[in-house]
């Protein structure tokens, strides 16, 4: 029972949705004012063709009547021409009508071609487009004839166009940065930096850098700064240094001895910093140079040193403070980029504009650049065509297959039916002339 109830409810929902779907389809496939105007033109041409048929029929009747009444030979000629004109008009009426519907409503074979062959026409149209418009040779020839590289270069070389492209790029950049969530980007950036740092050993690179710094004497300014600051700090904190030395003395030593020792240690430290600061050739400086040189060599070649550096790197990268610092870098970079994109006189936008103008000038004047751009465009277009040709042609086939047969027939007739009526008119005229010629030849040969 439950299953039957669900089935009934589903059928009711389908029936309720059917009018809405039908209404949507009718709205999508209804005739436009332009289609209505074309259809009125088709009706007028049908009346014209039918009027011409009626005219030759009347002429035929009158010519036959005149012939039976003893009129001259001319009546036979007129009757023959009118008779052949009626035949031609009726034959062409049948041919034109058979394209769209059954003539007189009779289910004659091979009539109502468009309604019955609509899907096959869609398949044939898709295959025709695929073979004649989506082939690699055709795409390359058409794009090469257009000269996209030259045209694009001339267009970009115009300052107004370069300004427009720069503004559009800035808007797109701002939009992209606004859509991206900071937390997602921060996670990706942090993970990328951490993975890159884990994958690459940093000790050899640090060793080479340190070795070059020592050779060039670049570390001496840092040593000068550290020694100078240490000397200044000792001058300002003499009591603190002496108290620290006295506090570390054994409890059994007399206090005046501890004080003397503290003063002595302080003076030696102060003298050492002053001498090291003022003497570029101080032995301690040389010892520091040798230490840094040895350390640089160990970073590059000593296995234990390199392993310790890698462990230290892992510990540093694993700290939450470091990860927060990496993540916060994105916020700063994003704010900087957004501000630069919004400012028309920012260095970023000025450089982009200048690059576009330079690229446009080169594309407009340099054949090699033009050929390269054309080659890129052709390659991209050919790739799309060759890869998605089936999908493109199936769009035509599926679209035609989804059309209602009656509506499709009316649409096609409204667009080409007026021209087809000229076939009926021409058939009437040509038939009359042919009939007149045949009758004339027959009379001449019979005479």
C-alpha cells in the first residue's frame, strides 16, 4: 500500500508540473513578432501563386471554349500553354507542400519531409558543420586570414584600450581576491611553504651563503654592531653585572672579596668589548672569522651538522607562532595587492599598462611576435575543435532533436516559405512556355 501511495503521489506531482513545463516550452518556442511578419509574407506569396494558377486555369477554359467555337489556331496554342502552366503549378505546389506537410492531408509516402526527417536533418547538419567548419585545416586557414596577432597588437597599442584592459584586469583581480577566503588561502600557502621547506635541505645553501659573507667581510658590520651595543650596555648596567658575579660566588668567601672579584670581572669585560670594538685586528675577531668559516664548511659537508640543522628546521616550522606568521603573510600581501589594484596611479597598474602598450606595439610591428601569437591562437582553437568536435556537433543534433516537429516546420516555413512560393510561380511560367514550345513543335512536325 505504501508503494502504491507513493506512486500515486508521484503521478500527481508529474501532472501538476506538466502544465508549467508546457507553458515554459510554449514561451520558449512561441513565434516572435519577426516570425509573424514573415509568416504573413508567406501567406501573401501563397495567394499570389494560387492566383496565378487560377488565372492559367481560367485562360485554359476560355481557350478551349474558343477553340470549340471555331476560333483560329491561336486558341490551341493558348490552351496548350495554359494546360502546361497548370501542370507545372500543381507539380510545384505538391513539391513545396510535401516539404512541410501531407498534401491535402493525404498520407502520401515521402511527404511531410521536414516533420518526419527532423532528427535526421539535425544529424546531417551537425555532421556537415563538423566536416566543413570544424576541421583543423579550415580553422587554421580562417584564423591565419584574420591576422589576430596584428589586429590585437594594433588594438592594444592604443592607450585608451590599454587603460580599459588594465581596469578590467584590476577589477577581475579584486573580485578574485574578494571571493577567496583568507582561511583557505592561508592554509594552502602555509602547507605549500612547509612542504617546500621539508622537501629541500637548507644546510648546504646556508653554508654557501655564510661562506660568501665571511669571504666578503659582510659579517664585520654585524660584529661591530654587537660589540658596540655590548660595550654600551655594560657601561649602563655596571651594578647589575657586578651583582650577578657576586651572587654566583661561594657562600664561604668574604663579601669584600666577592666585590673585588665582581669589579675585576666587570672591568675585564668592559676592556675586552672596548678593545674588540676599536681594534679591527683583535684576536677575538680572527677567532670568530675562523669559527664562521669552519661552521660554513660543516654546514656543507658535515653529516651531523646538517642533520642537526634539519631537526632544528623541523622544530621551528612546527611551532604555532611560525605557522601563524606564514599565514598572516597572505593577509598583508592581499591587502597590498587590493590597494594597488584600486589605485589608478599605483606602480602595479602603471607597470601593467606599460607592459600592455609595449606588447601591443611589438605585436603590431614585429612579424615574429605576430606569428607567435597567431600560432598560439591557432593551436588553442585547433585543440578545442579537435577535442570537443563531437560535443559541439552534438549540441546542434540534440537541439534539433528537442524541437517540436510541428513548431519546427512552422518556423522553417516562415523563414523560407516565401522564397519557395516563387518555385510555384516559376513552375507556372516555365510550364506554360514549355507547353507552348512542345505544342508548336508538334504542330510544325505534324504539318
